[in-house]
């Protein structure tokens, strides 16, 4: 019995080629379809992007199709092209940059420094960097309001929230809340209200339209928040409790006895996923009761509301949010998985390795995916590629005649292949095998590419 494997090999910085190689014989699997390639599993590790070590957080900008990673040790932000997965540029940003948020109206990326009063603002089109000095000890937390195109920045002292105009990048308002610094800021898009937690374990709720405080709660807060797309309720968690608030923060709906490190919500049905340690807890949003516990390795968690999936770090565990079942696990050779994000343009999931030198790219192919328009091969010449009914074989590495043939899934020969172009347009879509004695094919010289006829 013949087995095949897909080998990921790097050719230069940021470049990855998938080459089909056979175990025991020169057998290469091709899938001839009408434009889609469907592997056995729906999610898999597609590629690895080489970057500097100590990458912390990662952000996807679908407006420009770019990916941003922060290096808080080298004080840099790496910008990656979301289409090619190639590094566009690296920008120097002072103050140990860590967290990002995206201005979806003006196409800007805000970078929160850990040890500086200067907020970095990266233009999503030109990649140019501006800096805005934040008063009152500098920024400690921030949240973007897309309804009003404002950035709300919590400050390190004096308990002040600074309101920044998203169009002009100027401070337009300051709101003093408490003597101690602001540790968390969350904007609820369902209600246009802001939730701000301070070091004195007090949460303030602000009407963003009027910049007035409308409610105050004595609860210890962590910096993880989410809101329900179904009810608009806001959720936050700490070491021992998750709190559920009404959309405007005027009512505390529940105190769930389960601490959290990460939160995300999905609308099918209304659920909140609470990651804590090596477990993920499922909260019923209608009753605010934990209804399931999933014992998986825990880390960052994000939800794909378009496909009903939840991604949990620790390797990557992919869950079906509708059934709360495990779809697959994707092991990653990462020392310390730190950040995770999803690019809604193409469904890729990006994971940073804080101690390594890589950003991992995960691909979702269910129910099908299109192949890249640009062949990712060692050279610019397509090799062993099916393009509108043509299978191209590379030149043999030996001058002796080569016995190369195309087999169907039952092992029956359907076509003798030759070097160069081979017409396969009359074959029915399905799974075929290229069987060869060629030294080059045995070494994995055929690249798996499927194009619509």
C-alpha cells in the first residue's frame, strides 16, 4: 500500500512550498476538481512566516488586507501582506508596543505602548507612523468606537479617559473618573456605551454620545471583554467570576462563579466561550448558566461567527460552536503561543510565537477553497500543475526513458504521461495518482495545484 505525505519546505524568508512526496514509491496524489481542493481535514497549517522573535499580539486589517504583529522587546511592528504572506515592512515604535486596535472608518491601526506616553498610529494604506502624546501618565488601555470614529484611551494615573478624534488624531475630550489609573476599556457596539474599569475595582459606564457617566459598579475587572451579537449583553471576567451586564451597563444581570482569562461570543445559538487554564467553559447567553465544559489546552480564544467555529490556543483546537464538539487539532511547533486573530477576507487564522521567530498561518477549507492565482513554486515556471485541463510534468533528471503514468483511484492506468504538457481535460473530476520512476518525481518535484477547467 502506498502512502503520501505533504512536506513543507522553506525557500527564502517568508516563502513556503508544499511538495508532494511518496513513501516507498514515487506516487503523487492529485485532486482534479472544478476549481476547489478539499483536503481530509477542514483546517490545517498552511504556512509559516519568518519574523523576529518575541512577537506578542497580532491584528488583521481587512480594509488593506494586512496583518500586524508587535515586538515589545525590539520596539517594532511588522506589517505582512495578507494576500501573499510576505513581510511588507517593519516599523520602529517606541515604548514596548503590545496591543492593537483598528480604526475601521479611517483605516488606521493604533498601537498601545507599555512604557511610553506616545501612542503610535499607523496608516493602513501608506504604513506611515504618527505619534500622539497621551497625558495623565500615558495610555494604559484603549478601545475604538466605529459609530463615532473615536478612540477612547485610559490613562495610567488620575483615572482619566482621553477621547481621540479618529479623523484628525487629536485629543477632543478628557473625562476624569477616579484617583487611580484605568486598567480596562471596552466599547459595546450594540449600545454605543463604554465600560471602563479602574485600579480601585470600580467600573464606570459612559454614554459615548454625551461622554457622561451613567452607572458605576464595584467589581474587580480583568481586561478581557466580549458582547453578545444576539442580546447585546456585555461580559467581563476576573480570577473567580464572570459578570454579565445589560447592553447599556445599567443592570448587573448575573455573576457567574467561573473566572476567565479569555472570552468570545457566538450567535448560534447565543453562547459565550470562557477560557480558563486548560478548560473552555460554554455559557448559555439566554440563561447565563454554564452548560458545558471542554477540557482542552487553553490560551487565547477567538470566534468565527461566519462559519460557527471557535479557535482555542494550546496548539490550536478548532471547535464546532453549534455542537460544542472538537473538529480537529492543529499542533504548532511554537514555544509560547501568544496572539491569535482571524482575517475575515480569506478566513485565515494567524498565531504568533512569542519566543520563536514565526507567525503561523492556518487555513479553513470547508466546504472548499480556491487556490491562489499566483503559483507558490520554487521557480516562476509551473511544474506538475493542472491548469484548465493540462497536467505539466517537469523534465526528468535522468536521460533514460521514464515510465510515468496517471492512475485512477482504483490503481488503473488511464493515461501515459510525458514530460511537459499532458491533456487531461477529458478525464472526470476526482482523485488521480501520478506514478513515476523519475528521480525528480521521487524527490517530490511535483507541486500540487488545482485550477478550474
